C-alpha cells in the first residue's frame, strides 16, 4: 500500500480512479472492509477484483480547491490508513 496519494480532477473530468494491488501473507480477502473519510461532496465507491482494489472518487459539487481525506482498509488484524489529497480545478 502506498503511504499516501495525490490526484487531480477538473470540471471537465470529475472522476478519479486508482488501483491498489493487495498482497497477503496468508488467508483470503473475503473480510476486507474499506471506508472513506472525506468531504461529503466526494462520492466514493470501490470494487475488489481478486487482489486488486479499485477505488473511484467523483466530485459532486463545485467546491474547487485542495481536499484531504483518507481511505481506511481493515482486514482481520491489519489496519491501513491511506491519506489522499485531491486537487479540484475548473476546466
């Protein structure tokens, strides 16, 4: 997992997608829990396909600027927090 990530979106491209390759020491990813903490105007969704976690964030308002948040991933006894910074610009 990366320690953090930065992404840019604009009024012309409102959606950001990012993929994370998950590596297990043992076990399966059946009980993985992914949560989003960030501004309400960022719509969050995720899909787990095999060992790849794909996250999608979409801007739903016109709050231009820099916005911080974090993804929280829990799996059994492992807990990961990945801070992010999203730049949202007009055009």
